[in-house]
């Protein structure tokens, strides 16, 4: 489970900004909270919503989580001299010579971990990992100035691994890749428990849902219930995954062939055809049943997005993952947004501590019957500096009977677009 995430000098964030999932003392909506094993006193919120104007930093915050995950999972494969994905705050010249910093706190298998890293385009500068078994801090490793390490356990083994770790590689990534058990659990959290979903229109996101329902009858049944609840008109579906032969690939028209090969590079295994057929039923004029089948591509964009989102939501709920979604409201009715959020808040549906972190413009969720005040966050861009700021609704201490949506749209909490002179055609 995610406890908190901090970002500094990354894209529109110049100064340190921290998103915390730690619940405030507020006693409202206890079903929106979960007690994480490994945290002595703190409870965590099951979801966090980030609001703000366009270009205020919402997506950049979530992209930071996505980038950190990718660095942890993939940097062990970096070649010497390969540049890191370094995108500092660009509206201040001094920031371009400073590193990007990420820090994240999470719980895995009943143990709290704190991991931090700073880097520029060429090298990892600082990096550390602490664990807290039984609540007591224990240093796993501390890295300073790229190649100066401190270890308190397995010193000889870790020293050897550190000497094999390139300057542009995260030690958390290389040590786990070299089968050091001391960092494996933290690495596994990034791989298994943190699931950013930044672009639901990408084929990999859709294919994830196809694979989920094609091989799991229980997940297919849950998907059908969700699509029925969303009033999509889908009564049944079939999902198949079939390996393609070389001859079939070559017979595919060139544009589609390029798409297949781009998605399924050799590193991803065999080239496969993933197909979903939906079934709609209605009553004909003669009173008899009418059944029609469609390819998923023939469904509305909203239905397809719901299918993609629900696949990832069902997987997160089943396995207790942290699902991070940018623009949850895109192409979905406001009622469907509420449906998804409530799945994570329902202890009967969310039995394994799954969390949902999402950016949205759907102000109808700004309702204290839906979200606690500590679940609502705002991003705002300083017009003087161009830098993003992140802050919680808790800072405003609104009364529990306040209409949050009306207050937000009235500008009471900031994070609104400033619309200037509307006379743009003369």
C-alpha cells in the first residue's frame, strides 16, 4: 500500500510536493480507510483524487510515479553512457543543474519501506532504502555521490553488487536483478503493487483487460456485471488470445502489420491476436429475442474505456494493488466515475487494501458523502514562476456540511483555470 509520494524538480514541480495517503483524525467514512499491517498507528485512505486546472500539474504528479516505477524496473538494463529520463523544472535556469528527487513510502508484506532517489540526465546521485520491521528503522543501503555506499547488512555481497552497478543505474534495480534478497521485497512492490495507468487508449492497456477476462471465468463474470451496471447493453462477451503464425502476420495489411509488430516486439514473446466479441440482446418487433455480436472496436469509446478501466480495477481489487489513473473522467459519465470510486471504498469489494489514486475534472465527486477531506488534493500553477503546487483540502478545514463542489467552482480552494478576456474574435 502507498503511504506517501514526494516529487521535486520534475517537470512543472520546482519545489518538493508530497501526496500523502495517511488519514487525518477525521472520523467520517471509516469505510474509506484501511489499516495497513506494518503501520503502528496510521490508517490510510483507500483513494485520493487530484483536482486542478489544465496544465496545473495533475498529470505531472502521476507521471512522476510512473517514471519512478520504470526506473526501478528497467534501469538495470542501461548501457554505459545511456541517458536517464531527466526532465527538470525548466522555468528556472538554476533548476536545470539540480537533480530530480523522488521519495516514496509504502507497505509490503507487513513491512514499511522508505525509498528515495535523486538523479540527473547522466547519473544517479543519491539513493537510499530503509525498512521498518516491527516499526524499527533498518538501513538496507545508502548511496551518496553516485558511487559511495553504506551498508549495515550483507556488506561483502552488497559491496560487490555496488561495484557492478553503473552510475546511470538504480541500485535497487541492479541488486534485485543480481538476485540480492535484501532488496527484492521493495522491488516487488514497484513491479506488482504499483500500477500506473496513464493512457487507457493504448493497446497494452486494452490487452491487459482482454487477457484478464479470457483466462479467468470469475473476472469475466465480474466484468460483465460492471458493464451491465454501466448500462452498456452488453449481455455477454468472448475474449480470445491466439498466437499468430508468420504467414498470418505477412498476410496482414501493412499498417496493421506495423502495429502488431510495434506492440509485440520479440521481447514481449510471440505475436498474438487478442480479440473481444460483445453480445447484445433485445426484443424484436415480433416479441422474440434478437441477438447481435460486435467487435469491441465497434463499441462506443466510452464503453471501450470502461472495459479497459474495469480490467485494471478488478485486478487491483483482487490483488491489493495501487492503481494510478490519469483523467479518470475522460469519456465516462459522472455516475460511472462514482461507481468506480465506490468499488475501492466498499470493504466487501476491496478486501485486500487496494488503493486508487486519480486525477479528474469531475467536480460531482467533490461531495463529503463520497470523499473525505483528506482524500481531496489540488494542484495549482503559480502564474509568476510557472511552478506547480500540491495541497490538500484539509488545509482549508471546511465544515462537514459545506458544499465542496460549489465552493471549489467559486474559487474558494484555488486550483481553477483563470479565464481572461473572452473577446478573442474581433
